[in-house]
C-alpha cells in the first residue's frame, strides 16, 4: 500500500500550510502610513513635489508648529485648500504632519 510513501507528502503539505499561516500573520501587521506617499497623492498637486511649492505655498523648512500643520490639513483653508479630516485617518494625518515638518529648508 502507498500509505508509507504518502507520509512524507502529507507532512510536507502540513508544513507548507503552517508556513503560509505564519507568513500570513506576519503580513497582516499593518504597515505605518507613509507620509511621502500620502503627500504625493493628496498634496503635491498644489504644494509641488516634495512640498517645494506650486499654487500652494512652499512647505520646506516651515516654521509652523505641528498643531497648526495638523489643523490646516484637517480643516483646510476656505477657498484655498480642501479639508482632509473626512478623507484621511488620523494616523495618515499624523504621518503627513511628520513628513511636512521634516522637509528640509531649501539651500541658499
Ligand atoms: C487644492 C490645492 C491644495 C491641496 C490639495 C493642498 N493644499 Fe495645502 N494649501 C493650499 C493653499 C493655496 C494654501 C495657502 C492658504 C492660505 O492662503 O493661507 C495651503 C496651505 C497649507 C499649509 C499652511 C502653510 C503656511 O505656511 O501657512 C499647510 C501646512 C498645508 N497647506 C499642507 C497641505 C498638506 C499636507 C496637503 C495634503 C494633505 C495639502 N496642503 C493639500 C493648497 C492646497
């Protein structure tokens, strides 16, 4: 009977399933949102790539406190900038604030 020969195959199947289950657990850990990616998607059309300014102001090296940056992103500016509090999760807004605050001031 092939029972004995089937054992290694059955063992391999179980091992594979366990490996997939484990990697599934590892992959389900949510990655923190990327401020750079969020900025490119939601902000750069007005503030330019890397926040260098376009129809919206240059954000590099901003002196604005974190709380003001956060409020501006959440509430927007009437007639100028849309509000993002309904579009983005608070972790995404936090990532954007960190990204903007970390933009280096232009040299020169
Ligand atoms: C539709 C264009 C537009 C979009 C999209 C936009 N902004 Fe703005 N943003 C502006 C304009 C215009 C101003 C200047 C408003 C004013 O006159 O005070 C501004 C102001 C700001 C300010 C205050 C700057 C300062 O020095 O006073 C911050 C910070 C800011 N935006 C961040 C962001 C971030 C982060 C995003 C993406 C989540 C974003 N903006 C998306 C147009 C935009």
